C-alpha cells in the first residue's frame, strides 16, 4: 500500500501543529482516515526505523501509530515526553509497554469512553424531508425504531421507511432515546429544541 507521505526530515522541537508518526506500513485506507483532520496536525510516515532512530526523533511527536514490529519500550516512552496517544493498527498491545505508558500518560478510564448500543433504541427525526428520509433509511439497518415529526410529511412516505409520524415535537420527545434534526433555519425552527425540551427525552 502506498503511504500518504514519507518525510526524511525529523522534527526536533514542538511544532506549531501536533505531529503524528506512523512507523510501519499502514494501509492507504487506514491512513485516509486521518486525512480529513490534517488541517489540525501533520502525519509523517517513516518506515524501518531502528530503536535508536525512533528514540532520537520521538521527542518531536504527540502521536505514534504502530503495528506489530515497532517495540514501544520504556526508553521510547521516557524520551517521547510530548506523546499524548500511542495507537496500534491491529489487535492487542503486546509490543507496547503498557505499564510504562500508564506511568507517563496517567489513567486510562475506559469505562468513561464506552458508548451505548443503538439497536432497539428509538430515534426521533425532526424534519422528515429528503435528508430526514435518507437518515431513516440508514438508521433502519441499525435496528432502531424511528419516529418523526414534520407537519408537511405524509404517512404514505413514512410508512415504507418504517417511520411512525408523531403529531408534535412535544409528543415525540418523551418517546425517543436519540434525536436528529433536519429542518431549514427559519423563524419557526429557531431554538426548536433547548434544555427544557431535551430534559423530556427518555
């Protein structure tokens, strides 16, 4: 796979934008996931680094992406004092010294980062036009129930998409777990949902 870029000049000081080092071959599709965010940081792909070479350049990086060959040792972690994230493109972390990383990066509170399953939950769709209908079609594959509110939508359009039309937003909110809004910004839709409305949701 062809990497996005290979830079031969190693950063030696804290850059104006964070730098992420990719030290092994990662698929083009994998690297492409970083592309939308490149205005905020630089991605440098440098392959075949020895342990000493990695130690010499790691002080200039805030992120490190490895696979299975790069050994992330205590020495690398000690030298990479600016590192915020070490990620492995693969399964497991056997080549990353987790105790040393924990010592330098504080606590990993995984429980705070776990999301929720959306299957069998109810999605409320505010505005059931072209975009709302498209969202409903995608959501159906996730196993969600869908309810929508739109004074101009017809039951004939909603029924084939598996969407139940609800008469008003006030009636909709207590029935839904998630809410998505797709309305034009008009005087009648400005501040449609605020804190008080969201408090009435499930």
